[in-house]
C-alpha cells in the first residue's frame, strides 16, 4: 500500500512554534509546560491561563500515547502537499496530561485504527522537515526507511 | 407564555443560491438588502441602521448603492457562523436605545470562489504550524474528528448518520429555490463519496454564492407594516473558554459547544421550554454540528440525535420539524441568515407544502466556532 503523509512545511518563525519543530527535527516530541506549576499548555498562547508569568518550558516526552480520535482524510483540502488518503490522529501523550497532539498515523494498520489504540512516535522525513508521525504500538518500526 | 418583545423582524430578502454566480458579492448583498427592505414595505430612505455580518462587502458600499443614509452602523462581532443571529441582538440594542428606527442586517458570501470557506483558517499561524503540516485542515476534516469521537462515545455506527441528510433533502424538495433537491435514499447516502471518515459528502453543507438580509424595527412600528410581525421574544449569546486556534482539538469536554449555554439563556429570556418549540432552524454546516446542537438545546436526548432523525421526527410530518427549507445541507449555505428567513416564513404561514401547521414559536440557533447564538422568534398574537 502506498502510504501518503502530507508534505506541508510548518510555519516556525515564532518562539511559540520553533522549539516543537526543533525537537521534531531531532526525532523527539516536546510540548510546553509552565515551569512553576507543571501544567502543559497546548496550543501555546502568549499568556498562561494558570496565572504564572514568564516563558514556557519545553519538555521532552517519551513519545508514546493513546489515540483520542482520528479521521481518514479521503479528499484533498491543503493548498499543497495533501494528497489523500492519510489518517489524522489526535494523540494523548504519556507524561503530558491534557494536550492532544494532532498528528498522522503511519505504518501497518494506519488506515483503520480505533480510539484507545496505543501508539508510539515514528517520525517521517519530508523534503523540508521531519514530521513527528506515530505508528500503532507493536507494528514494525519503518521510520528509518520512511520518507515522502 | 412568552415575554414581551420590544422588536420584530418585518422584512426578509434572499438572492438566488448557486455555485459560481455571475454576480459579485457586493451585487448580491445589494440585491438581498433591497429585497428585504421592499418586503418590509419600506423604502431605502426610511431605513436608518445597518448591521453587517462579515464587514464584507462594506456597509457604506451598500447604503451608498441604494440611497440609504445611516444613522447607526454596527457589526455583529461574533464568529461568522453565529453572527447573522447575534446581529439581531445588536439591532435590538440599537432600536431599543433609539439609535435607529429600522435596521437592515445582511450577509453575502461567495463560497464557491477559489479557496472556498477554508482559507481564513490558513491565515492562523497556529494552524499553519501545528495542524496543516499534519493534514488537519478544512472544516470537513475538523468535524469528522468530532464525529468519530461522538460515534465512539454514544455507540453510533457510521451508516446511522444518514437520517439527518435524508431529512434535509426531503425538506429541500418542498422548497422553491433550494440548491440541492435531488432525492437522497439510504442507498444514495451510502453511495455518497467519503470525504473524511465517517463524514460523507451528503453530511457536508453546500457551497453557495448568494446573499440574504432581514429588516428589524420596534414591535410597535412593526404592527403598522404590511407583513405580520415576527417578534424576537428571546435570545441567548454565548462564547466558550476556547480560542479559534484550539476549539477543534483541545476542548476539555471535546464535544461541548456554546449551545449548552446559549440555548438555556434564550429559553429563559423568552419564558419557554424546549417543549414549546414548534419548529427549529439549527445551524447545520455538517450533520455532526446539527445533532450536537439539537442535543444541547434539549430538542432530543443526548446521544440520540441521529436516532431521532432516523425515526423521522425532524422530517416533513415529524414531531419536531427541523430546518424546513433543507438547511445548509440542501437549501443554501448562507450561515444562519437563511435559517432566520425560513423561521420568519414559517411564522408568517407562507411555506405552502413545507408549512408546519400551527407554527407559533421558532427556535433559530447557530454555531460560529467558539461563539453561539440562539433566538426565539414568535408569531405576533
């Protein structure tokens, strides 16, 4: 099966976005948290609803998690690079209660996952960036070979 | 029992609803505004207030085009889906305060133009950083992720979505000017192209070029005009503690909409309960959003909205007729404003084959991202 992964370069030109994509480039997934109370804030906002002030702290996460919801996209909507089909998943990441990371499910079984399935980080290299995609836990690791 | 109403809707105007209109959005807006003012039995020179929904086309372009001098100019200020309804509250405030005697509210849209309704999301840097690179883009994809979770939480099978779209088509077939009047059987539904699982094309609203407008004035002045007044007896506005960045992905209660707040506020201000609603027009950008709002608004039990539609309750002849023009799924996608126009027609009693007999109380409710607005419209008695 030909596996599609969107190829749409992220907007990174902002301190609220750059650390996420730097971590992704290094094969990791990181989310921002308040250094004072530890509450994760996703998406990052210019202020902190927890009431503390100062910059957020980006924390590396284990890269495992659970599918909260998903949809198999079968029609193209992106202005470019969005050839369907591909499966969007919302992942609740271990070690970061609260946020749901929007990502793409890749590898075996990615066309028909179920809510509650366990997943692990399995990045995809595109021409312009590394996308922190996920694979079903227990599926073969094909990340090293996967490029778009 | 309903509360005393200070204002009424006295005129409605709609253009034709098509894809790839030959007319500019400005021309469409002018045509709808002219039609609404004429329907009210007024001339442009008598109308002294205007409320725009998008600010585009600009109100000054419209008023200069038709010879109307503005005393009051307002904008709705809510996210577009809900704005055509919240605009009625803006107009009420202006009329109650004596800032204007007759206010026209308009919305014009060219959804079939390049980029469609998706492009304003692409301007959001958070979406451009954290959603678009993963292909999470386009309203059908957003609502599909909600629908998938809804199906999981309430044990609804994808095929069971069919009744909502089938009901919309049945109503559209009874409605002159509806954009999509081909019949939709259950088999037709299953053959409708999958867009983003579990949503099929039939679950998605139309793309429409067109415009619609309505005119409001005080209840007292309304009674001197040719049409039977339709009173604004209740209204509820609400916004959730989310941003337009995160509403589709990060809400703590994932399927919560502002209708959980705006509905009760509207009922309370009108002094009614959901059981008093004779006919409901509920924003249906997707079958998903229609059902979530119907459940929030107390029109059917939570988790049972699709079963309610499948059992025919919302269809012609059903116990609670919903979107009796075919809604945004089959009549036209002029968000919210065509729902107001349809409620007015039902309360005037002019809907012929689609007329709900004895309709005296209409609920109109619309979602605009994290904003929500609900109106109770009542026949003058």
